[in-house]
C-alpha cells in the first residue's frame, strides 16, 4: 500500500496507521459476531422486541463495515462518516446496554439471559470502537509531512 507507517486514508479523515485501521475493523467484526449471537439467543427465546433491536443494530453496523470495506465513503463525501460512525457506536452501546440490562433482569428463558450477557459484550465492544474513533478523528489538526506526501 504505502511505505510510511502513518497513513492518512482518503475520505476517512482519521489519523491512523494501517495497524490501527485493522484493529478498528477487527473490533467492528467482533461486534457483528456478538450482536448476531445475541440475535440468535433472543430468537431461540422468542422475544420479538429484543430480536428487532439486535437485528436493527446488526444491519446498521454491517452497513458501516461495508461502507468502509467497499470504500463507498469516498464516493459519498457529503457526510463526515467517521463522526457518524462514532455517534452510532455510542448510541448502539447505550441501546444494547439498556436492552441487555432489561433482558438479564426479567429473563424467563435461558436464551434471554445468554442474549443479555452477549449483548453486554457487544455494548463494551461498541464503546471501545466509539472511543478509538473519537481519539483518532482529526478536526482541523494540521497534517504532518509524511501525511502530506502520501495524501
């Protein structure tokens, strides 16, 4: 890709090295797996409200993952995608945390309990993803010489 260690991704205004981008992608994939597991647990327990919320968050996060993997964010430059992704991560973490808390406290079927526990793990991963994105987003920071050469 590029010989420098610090890469500025075009249309992804985040100062991150290639390794950090891979870590963000890994966190996103791990979150997708956890949300899918929670979805399966809620589906087995036949809890429609929990199924709908986890399904919604699964597809929203999958959309952001595909947006970055297919580099569609370079085509749709109207939005500041990393900031929207960060807000989505924090909102999804809060929603899943509340949903999991309700599921764990009122469970009648073990599928609901296991879905709630996996939901807490997904909420923690979304929080970590949002925190890392918040730390990496560059708002009016000057570019370094390495970034100016590669960008």
